């Protein structure tokens, strides 16, 4: 339990308000009395009356002290600050019922409508649950509709009673599916709005603009102006009167009109002061192009964090530092606030990159392939605006049809998973990442790293429907397919070529990617002058694509003297449009690079669905350098479409669980946790905790004497097993740590002596006796709390497959039923569960139910640092948990908790 009166710093949070601006939420302090008095003095008589049920012109010194002095245990209060200004305060006071608290809010008139009450309620509910409170109550005047709406629209089951002129409100604060949906929806709208003010600003200032053409500020200012930005543009330089043909201003504070976005290119020593000036001038957000923070180690990270704190205190968002800028090709915006002199072709692809170097590589590759973009944002060091923010924006952006991301680090993977999973249901999300993403932080990046198995992060991507690209080139290979073709409905591919060997290469590539190659006999003669080659290609491709057992076509041709690649591509485009199926091309043997070697070969077509309602314009046919690259891109998209077809809702809450009782058990045991260490629960405490989630552990009875062993065996019933009470020996039947199938007392006594003699080589071990379980396959289920990923669930077949071969499968809760099914089937040794080498199949449905229960237990209780069930014995009709380990810890705040908060990296 927390120390009474200790300031709970982990409750502090930066939050995004409904209008996209930021603010800081923290526990109230006694030093907030002046800020509270100032806020009170600015409120209308009606607001004061609705909060306090009476009007008084000011709060007394005693009232100010009472409202700002809390114990953070039975009396908790949060304030929301914009700089030094308090704009809202919310509190709860525990009632005589230790599990109930009365809640109240006071929101500044000038900031009504910004969602402050909803944010305060979310954070108070999360704090209340942490303090053992499960229900909130409130007294509200009937005319206070805004506050009543805060409660009713929060997603909780709210009960109202009208009594003596007051509405009595009460509700359970345990998160529900509806309350989570409400919170996610509000978070999405606020963060999308926040990014929209950056990516589609109404006005721009370039701070550090210069007449010197070699300076970054000059280049960006010229690109903004010549790119035709739709709004006002201001150049800021204290030493210039005119920049790019416009009047220059010495400081942002002297610009006569409000500025949405400031591009900062000044030297690093001046950045902090400029950010402060932007905040005072009311700028909505800043993009910091200036780098150098990553080169300055810990000092650079500290300076970077200070920039973000300053910006958020004024309600601003930050792109960068070390950003290459941003681009928006929407004709209504026409923004090229980047170092690229010519913006890309307008199109449907959104791009987010952290690394400046990788951003340049991706942009260059995209231009070479003639890919069209909707928006591009370079996150630089990702100090604030992240890929999660961009996904929130892309979800609502009708011009973005597919999303590309290159990630060097990931600050909030649980949130990433949640947003990506929602976005991927309607738009492809393609992600490339470094091999050490999540394990190491790049210079300039801050956040947590993972101690989970490396495959866990990749598993999270797969769960989320993300299309994983192995390299930046692979990412662009996939991108050019999804923005230029209808998405495939299955995994069957028709192969066309003008060389048998080339067709064989394509078929082999299909097999290696798990794609079914059909109609592989299409070796087309393009070297004969006596036939109409284009008609032959058209008839062959159309016949195949019209077949119900073909979902896509891949054509690869060597150069022919009788037909041009442009002519073939026109025919392929027509075939794809007529059938509504994707067609890819690979022209090999090309010596000079052309549009037909890599990129989208320009032949725009409009495709209309069978119902006549869906009409889409595709820019052309995606062409690849090699057939293997084409198949690799197509297979990745087919995997994505399979996920989308099978994606289901999260597993519903399991019946027969008692989360509140587990919370009480954890609260009772928490004082024994040794600081930052772990507390391993006794077998009885662990079994009691698991039983609250419907998980039974076969009883084991330790003994010190043979007489006690006999008593235990008689009570449990023969046959029994003997086991060493030691984590390294209790599963080692090969070393003598386990004796099975003991049928009677005589055998039991003999085996006790035999085990002691056998184990003496390794040490002196205590023993326990346990009932025998029905024989079957041994599995292991492990759940851990990872600093970066949160709960990670792992499954494998017990023994050497996991201990020596590391044959694990991983998933990150919450899980869908499909996640559970794939988890069980993913380890290579999982074939043993479904009938193998004469062994009968086991009751997999019982195993899946157990995994669902473990996942929910771990997801709801982050204090459980480790939970391991090993072994789990499963037979044709029974499942038995033979042993369990449960360790409790003092968890850091989970990266995606039941409250809206921005990363404070």
C-alpha cells in the first residue's frame, strides 16, 4: 500500500483536450490555493451556485486550505493547469463505506466545452480503483445538465434518484466495455483534432527564416511559399525586414494574426526561448527542425523533455526535434513545410517516419516509384507527436487510403495496438521497424524498453493487423500495391510469363510465401510476329481472372521486339479493372531503369464494383524489379486481408471470475513486496488467487516426516506422485526430482528414501506429495508484466521444446478468440495437441478456456509481475494445472492505462 500523504507522482499526466490543445493534470497541492482563488474569482454566479449550491463571492482561507490539502488516500483531488492557470479541479472523498467515494468538479467558465470534466472523471476513477474504491456518488442540482451529462456519457451504468431538490447519482467505476469505448472515442477525436491543426494549419510562421539560401530556414520558407500554401505565411528573423518577398517580423509575438504552426529552425541554444515565445503568442503547435539533442546524451534528453513540458503547458504540440518537416498535398492546404523543393504527387498514401535518414530514403523511393501521398510527417526524435497520433488523424482523413510507418522506437505499444487494430479494419497499415525497436532506444529517443522475448513485439503487430515490412524497400513494394490495386480476396494467384523458367521462379516464390499458384501453364509467346500478342495476353489474363479460383494475377515478361512494355501494361490494367482483381507486373531483363522496372506504371483506370456503387480510380499497374519482390508484396497483403476477414471482437469477460476479490488479496499482500523487488506467493496464496478466476491447481502437500507424507497420501488418495520442492528440480523426472504412479504406502516410503539418495548429488531438497492427474500432454503458460508492452502471454509445450529450443508463442492481451486459437497452434510442437505419432488429440477447448482466464487475470491486475502454470496436463477430456508460480511487484504505470494520458517522454 502507498505511504499515506506521499505525493503520487505517477498520477501526473499531460492530456489532450477536446479541441486538440494540451494541458497538465496532477494531484492538487497546498500551494495551489492562489490559483484556485484566482479561478474562483473569474466564475459566474451561476457556475458557483451549481457547484456549491449557494453563492459567495470568494472562498475563505479555511475553504481554500481544505480544498487543496488532501491525503491522496481517502481524499483525492486533481487539477488541470494551463501554465500557471488552473482551469478545472475534481475531487473525491471516501464515505463511511470504504469502497465508495463522493465526487465533485469545478470547471472554469472560460474552458467549458473542452472535455475537462470527462478527463477529470476518468483520472479520478483510475485513482479510486487504485485506492480500493469501486463506486462513486454525487449530489447534483437538476439544472446542472452539463455535469449530469458528464456522468451519463462516461459509459458507466449510472443510477439517479431525485431527493429533496437534488439528483443523487451513483455508479460503479470498474471499467466496462462501454466506458472503454467512450474513452477511446473521446481520445481519438481529441488527438485527431490535435494533429489536424499541425498537418492542416490555417497559418504558418517559419522562425529562423533567412535570406541566405544555404540556411535551412530559407529553404523551408521558400518551399512553403512556392508550394502554394493556402493560408498566411510569416517569416521570423530579428535581423531581416523582408524574406521571400514578404515582410519579416522580428519575433513571433509581433505577428498580427494568430499562428497555428511554427516551424523552428534556429540554433539549438535558442530553441527553448523560441518555444516559450510561441506559447505566449498562442501558437497551436511547433515543428522543431533543429537537431543536436540526440548528440548531447543525457543533457540533450533533459533539454528535449523540458521543451515538451513548456510547449504542453501552453497547450501546444511538438513535432521533432530533428524533424524534416511535414507535407500535406490536399489542394485546400498545399503545404510543403519540408526540405524537399518539390512535394510529391497527390495520392492516398500517408507516411510517418522517425529517423530523418530513413525518411529521406522512403521519400526518395516513393518519388522514384511515382507513389502519390496524402500526408507526410517526419517525427524526428518523437519527443511528442508520434505514430499513434498520426494514425488517429489518418483514420478520419478521407484522402488517406493506406498508411506507412517506419519506427525506430515505440513509446506506447498497447495504445499503438489498440489504434492500429481499429484503423487496419478499414485501411492497410504498413510498418517497418529496426531489429532493435523496443529493445534499445535510438539516440535522442526516450521511453521504456522491453524485457519480454523479442518475438512478443512482432506478435503484437500481427495481432493488430499491421502489415510488417522487413525493409524500407519491402515497405514501398507493399505500398505501391495497396494504393494502385483492389485488395485480393484470397490467396490464389494466376502466373503469366513469356519464359517457362521465369514462370517457374514465380511459382516457387508463391510456394515459399504460402500463396497458391494456379493457372501456371500460361507461358505466352511474345516473340512471334504472326499473332496478335496483346489480344493473346488479354484473353489469357481475363480468362484466368474471371475464374472463381483466382484472386490475383502476376505477370513477368522478358523484353520482346514485337510488343512494348507500355502496351502490355495497358492491357494488364484493363484486365484488372474489368474483373476488380489485382494485377502485378515484373519486367525483367531491363538494362536501363524505367517506369516499368519498379514503381506504378502510369495507366489510370476507374474500377466500379459489381453492385455499381463502389467506384475507385487506380493510378496504374504496380511494377517490380523482380518476380520475387512482387510475390513478397502480394503475400503480405494477402496475409492482411486474411486477418481482416477473421478479425473478431475481444474475448468477452469470462464468467466465474471475481476481480474485486483478487484486488483485495493483492492489497493485503502488497506491504510484503520488498521495495522494487518481487514477492513470490506461497502455494496456498497463489492457488487462492487463481481460484477467483476459475483456475484450479492440483493440491500439493509438503511434508517433513514420512508420517506426514503417509497422512497426506491417505487424504489425497492413491495413486500419488512425489516431487522435489525446488523450481529447478520439481519437473526433472530425468534427474530423479519426480516419482509418479505411487500406488500404496509401502511404495511411497520406499520412494521417499530413493529420492533423497538420488537427489543428494544435487543438494538437500524437501519433498511434497500430490495426487496423480490423467496422463496427457504437458504445456506451460506464462504471463509477465513487461515495462514496455504491459501484459505478455506466452504458451509452449513443456520440456525441451521451450527450455532448449525456445519454441514459444506470444500474444499481448486483450485477446480475441482468434488470438487465443492462433496462440495455441503457433508453437512448432503444438502438433502434439492435435493427434501426433499415434497420440490422441487432446481437449484443446479446455486449454483455450484456461488461456482466456489467464489473459484476463493478467490484463486486469498489473501488480502480478509473473504468473506461470507449469506443467498444465491436458488429455482427451481433462485439464489439470499441476503447479503454479505467482509473483507480485510494484508495477510502473502501465503504458496504456484506464485513463487518457499523453506519453511524458
